[in-house]
């Protein structure tokens, strides 16, 4: 096989790479997913290799040239690692600093002292919802995972009882609440009112996150009873005599949250890319700069507060990157599989098939988003595609109806995350679960969020 240059890969990965019919594409998608699941569950192949093989098989079954399939997979892997991988690495460094300095112990001790027993899942969902408001889902995961794992271990709680509420809080914010990219794109495409959508989004989010988080976690903990994975739980070294104060630790953890929130608020209020204030906040509030700032600040507020020398800080950073190597590869391969799905034309196939569906607009928008989510694995892609398709139907709607249409699309975009979603693999690896366990917990939780969110939207449409 001839080698492919970076330019060739980039060019080949743009636009559809096959002219296969919808039936062939549908069979190709099912075959690709089946191969991935079979390789992982039956043959015990590493998820990175399974996703790679499954992506190539998908392209072959769809009738795409192998070179272009490789280009799509490589482009998706590279884009995912570039966008998410660096954030995972920075989050791992910050998490290790929290653990080694004793900052995580300080947070955990405070939480355990104030929220005991049955109150713990509710505390976790509240913390995750607040932190997840301005954050990308992936950033929220890497910030919260060290705390979730340590709370579960130190408090002797079921990992699912603590982890599911945290994941639910992050996911609901990601799918329903601006300034997350999906809802913002839908608001723009449908010409919805941002303030009304935000207000109704909060109304929908509250019961949704309660049902999918603390309530569902009771059943998830029974179905999957596993401890926090030791390889991801880092304990404070015994020779650390001092640990950071609670205020300094919380400041460090919330610094990226604050920077991103300021950026979002300035973008909404100023809304002028040429304005110098917005230009500064756009840079400072980008996920990369925000997390990098937290890491650099944490070296002083956490590391130096614990009495770390420069050598100890260097060792802490080095040790933080080893456990996430596999996660980075798996998440990247998941992004490659998603890009292959998109490039063979699966998203367009779903849009074409849905044009003839004669059902109410809110339900139609939800179903379209669900179908694209299942096919591509991307909540953002599902939101953008569904919003573009139903945009003409929003022309005669009231302000409230348009806002509810945005929320229906957002709810559908979260339906049943599975093997073609990078988030699925992040949750699986961080929590040390099998594919089956991840489907029974994370995937079911996402489905509950989607269905309950739609139910709330439909109820609001009856009374508003």
C-alpha cells in the first residue's frame, strides 16, 4: 500500500467517500459495530485495535476505497486526540497534583463531613451540574473523576452510586444548556431566543438530572457493583506532612470553570469578535488555556503548599501521564470510527430517510437527533444535523415553541451512547468497566436523560 501524506489524508477525509445506497450503508454500520463488539467481548482484543479494525471494516462494507477509509479514520483520530487528548492529559496532571499534595483528600474529607450516606449522590450531582455548566463534557470528566473515585474509595461507597450522578450532571448540562456548543448551534439555526432557551433548559434539566442521576444510580449500583479502579485512584504519599487548605484547593479546581464561564458570558453580552475584552476572554477561556492555567497555578497552590520540591513536582507530572496512555488511544480510535461513519455518509442517510416521517415537530426533531446520534456517536453532530433539517418548521413557531424545539433536539442527541462515542470509552476506561457494564450503566443513563428530557419538553409544550 502506498503511503499517504498529511495533505492527502486531510483532503480525502472531507466530504462523502462513497456513493453507496442507504441499504448498503445501513448494513455497513451494523456490521462495523458488530465487529467491534465481537472483537472486544468475545476475542478480548484491546478496544483500540477493535475500533481500528471495525472502522476499516465499515469502510469496506460501505464500498469506500480503503485509502480514503484510512484517511477518514486517521483524520478523526487526530482531531479527537488534538481536541480531547490534550485536555485529558492536562486533567490527569491536575488530578495527580490534587492527589499527591493532599488537595483531593481535603475536598473528600469536607464532602464526607457535610454529606453523609444517602445525601452523597445528591451532593455529587449538584457539584457536577455546577462545574459542568460552562465546561465541555470531556473537561468536566477529567476534573471530576479524581474526586469521584476518591469519594467512592474513602467513603466506602458504590462507584456507580457516586459516579452516575456526577456523569448525569455533566451530560445534562452538555446536551441541554447553553453555552455548550450543541445547544448554541441549534439556537442559531432555529433563530431561538437564548434567554428563553436557557430558562426552559434549566426547567427541563432539573427533573431530568434527578431521575437519571441519584435515582437511577440506585439500580446501576445493583447491576454493576465494582470498586474504584486502583490504577486510577492516586493516594497522597505518606511523607507529605502538610496539605493545601480547602479554599486554595477549590480555587484551583474551579479556576478553569471560572475562566470558561467568563468567556461564555462575555461572548453572550459583548458578541463582538473584534472587541478587545472578548478577544482576551476567548483565549483565556478556551479549554486548553483554562486547564493549562489551572495546572500551572496548582503547582504553587497545591504542590508548593504540600512542600514539594521542583524534583517532586516533575515526578508527579511524569507519573500522571502513564495511566492515561491507553485511554488516549481508545478515545482517539473512537473519534476515528465516528469520523468514518460521518464520511461514508451515514448522517446524510438518516436525514434523507427522516424527510418522509409525518409526526409532530417536537417528536420528529427528537427522533432525527436520536437516529443521527446512534449512527455517528456525536451529540454535537446530531444536534447540528437535526437542527438544520427541522429549521424550516420553526419559521412559524412562537418564541417558547422554538426554544422547546431546541431542547427536544438536545435531548435526542444524548440517546444511548455506545461504541462509536468517544465519551463511552472515556467512562469505560476511567471507571474500569467492561463494555457490557458500561452499556448497563452509562448507556442506560444517557437513554434515561434523553427520554425524560423529551417527556419534560412535551409536557411544557402542553402548558406554555
